[in-house]
C-alpha cells in the first residue's frame, strides 16, 4: 500500500546486499553490487533517509549506486522510461559494460512506466521479456509496486507469471500511526525459497541514541501476544487466530503454552480466573 515503507525496505535490502548484512532470516552471504533506478523520491528525502541509516553500518563491500529521475530532470536530461525500448537497451548495455552489478532495483513501476495501462497484459509483455533477458545475464531484478484497493498488486496478474518471488507488505495487527515505519513481510509466491527464509516476519525502523535509524525484525505477530491470549480465552480456534493476525500457527502455540504456564489459560484454552481478569 502507499506510504507503508516500500522505499525504506528498498534501501535496507540494497545496504544489506552491499555490506554482507542480514534482515531477519535473510542473509547476504556474498556481497553484490546494486543499481537502484529511482523514479519517484526527491533527492533531499533520499539523502536524508540514507544519512539516517548509514552511520551505524560497516563500509560497503560492493558498490551501491543510484540513478535518480529527479537529479536527471534537474540536469535537463531525459528520465528513465521502461516502456521505451531505447531505455531498456541502454540499461542492459550499461549493466553489461560495467559488470559490477548483480542486483537492480526498480522503484517503482508506476513512475518508471508512464503511460502504460496496468490492466492490459500485452502492454507488459515487452518489459517482461526484457526482465527475462536480464535474468539470463545473471542480474537479479527487484520490482517495487503498489497494491490496489483489494490489497493485491495493482494491475494485470500476468505481471507475476515469471517472477520467482512476490513479497507483500501489510500493517501489523494493532498498528498505530506513532509506530512509524512498521510492517509485516509475507511471501505470496516463493519459488525455491523455503524454511526460515520464507517465514513471515515484522520489520520496524527504530531510532538509536544518536537519532540515527536501524531496523529490527521479529516473528510476525509477536506484538499481538495479549490479543492472542484474549482470542484463545474467548474460544477462537488457533488456526483462525493465525489467519486473522497474519502470524504463524507456531507463534500462536508458543503464546498459548506460555499463557498456560503463567496461569492465564487452562490446558483446554479457556480462561483461568486470572486470565479472565487480565484479558477477558
């Protein structure tokens, strides 16, 4: 959705890949060069965000470079347009000639594909073929896109046909505006991703003592422990709770076990008197 923190996540991924860091269970075992093509964010905002993230991080091992539409516009240059085959060919040639990038991030599709009808698959086909050619070159491409009113990706579903991975960002249960940049990360398509790497989690930006920013991760739904106990005590099945709160069934089971040990729930999941007083 708009304003949830897609660009923040974009920067975190780029910094992680170029510095051999981690985001939750995602580990960058090898550093790789990243090219970010930014079609939307203003230069001042982009610099401000990066300045808040960078001070507490180690130096980069591989390059992180940004091709920014607003900077190009200020110089009177044409701005990136992926619907134009000349732009696609030029980007491919640049990636080949440089040879230093293994990841390219496109942020975001709406601003980098002006004039395209998002709902018509045939208008996406030529861009899709270009993306496949980059895959064959050994370049991983990350596409940033908006969700529609339904909560799913906006436009033709054919856009996802050849993607290896689709990641959906949503607000955690109980989210408040003062929580800031805080969202759940969930795979809705995961080709060759499994185990802990495919597990949903929550990601949050927090301030350090020096007014810098760092990111923290936790298992999805961790912030909803009290809600889970209340729902269990009121007879809502564990499977339903995990669906409603978008957390793993394992987390609900752990919360239940701990609540039983602490005397809030009976073994059958019903409230004790203490549990009813606290959470009923």
